[in-house]
C-alpha cells in the first residue's frame, strides 16, 4: 500500500515480548527513522500499559498525518486470546482495543480455517509442545465474538483472488493500492503461512489438505463447529 506506516504484530500485551522486537518504539526506530518521535520521552517498557500505548499511537498518528501517511497496526491477538506460553493467563480481550478506545479505527479480521491455523501455529517450536487444541479453539471463538463488527476476510480468499481482495482491503482501510505492487511481489521472500518464493509473480491459491486425524480431533468440538459456521468454512 502507498503512504503507509505499518506496526506489525504489536499491542500492549506483546510490546515487551521477544526482547522488545514487537514494541512500537523499536519498530519505528528500525523501519521509519525519518518520523519525528519527539512526542515520546518515556521508557519503551511503559507501552505495556494500554493507556500509554494508546497515547504513543495517538502521537504517532499525528506525525503520520503531517506527512500524509496512514497508520496501520497489525494486531498480535494471539497473546490476548490464547497466550500460552508467551503470557498466562490470557486476558481474553483485545489489549489493542483497550489502548485505542478513544481513537477512530477501521478494523479487518483476517481469518483462516481453524485446523490450518492450528497447524501453522504448532509449526513454531515455542508453541509445538505448549498449545492445546481446545484452548486454541476457545480463544479463536472468543476473538470472533469480540470482533463481530470487523470486516472479515478469509486468508484463503486473499490468495485465491489476490488482486481483488487487496483492493477490498485498501478500500475498507481508506488506503491507496500501490500500482507497482505486482512488480514488487517477487522481492518478497516470505509470506506468513504460505509457501511462496521469490520466483513467483503473485501468491498462488492455497490447496487445503486436512488430514483425517486432525478432522477426527476437531470435529466433535462445539467451538470448532461454531468457528466454521461463523467464518463460512465446511467443518
């Protein structure tokens, strides 16, 4: 997207994880050093407080507006709704929503088939032995219930109709699509949750292969059935 400042995988709950790599102060200093952040004179650890996180975002938003840019935040809602083993217990509500309660926001909820999402999560070594499928489904269902007003987009649809969904995302967030995006895509060497190499000209659609063992594990669970119903997936 054009003229966008992006904070990725951050919220008050995650701001101090992974040696502060997700902290907004760290991200801005690394990726947008030209931005004036003189409005913030505190300690970056303070952004674990929703109130102070919100004040920082408000100051950053003002700086973005001065240079004609939009601020987009990719929420790290795993730590809010599931948490283990990064935080425990999970708050089971959005810390980003709490932080931004006094700001006008536009929200997109990018969802994925629950079995695919679970398998993607347990592919990470820090979650492989810690993430229980029932706790995962409980958190996923609660996330959906707490964000019913968000514009829902399926992860699978993004790769099935990439150009159209990207335009839909841009329209909802009041952003401009970069006309050079197709020529820029080959320079991307990683797309979260998708096998995608530099030789591609665009992300290919995902072919889902749900094995019978996982289906037998998930199908009897009410949370799984309700998630599939809410998101429009075949259970």
